[in-house]
C-alpha cells in the first residue's frame, strides 16, 4: 500500500519534518508532494496550506481516503509501520482535542520555525519520493 503526503512547501518546519519522514520510511510506502504543487491542485487539496490552519494531508492510495490535521499525522505513523504505528493509540483521544493541539501548532509554525525563504536542497530520500 502507498500513501502520498502533501505538505506546505513554504514552511520551514514542514520541510524539515518531510526530510525526517523520508528518512524514517524504511518500508518505502510514502510519496511526497507540496500542497502548492500541481498534484495537490488536481486533487483539490491546495486549500490546506493556509497559514492560519495549515495541515498535512495524507492520501491513502488504496482507497482514496484523505486524512488531515491530527488524523494525517496518525495515518503517517501507520504508514511507517512498527514501531511508529504504535502512535495510532492516540486515536483514542477525541478528535477535537487532537485537532485543537494540531491547529495550535499550525498557527504558530511560521513564528517558531520561520518561512522557507530559500529552497533547501532535498536529500536523496526526499527527491526519490517526490511526485
């Protein structure tokens, strides 16, 4: 099974997180695409890149389901397999609480980590997964 993780290409925190995700994806299940790119536009997902409520978006290719906000993070941990899939235990936390914490982080990400003013050269792991 494959997943496509759409991320905010303008966000420094998101870019670093994507590099970490590519490094952790030893099963090679995850592909990457910026929310500002043509694939996200084609799928109607570009709206999730807003500064106020930005979200990672995870598309599970097997069934076409889309996961956003905290559910996207949980689905990414599922895609990574063991031991990262153990984080799916947090699905027992009510979604409004999980999403509230996620949105708080999303609202503050530019202030804490900045905007990507220059494009950082991606690692080989990231380049291989970009679609």
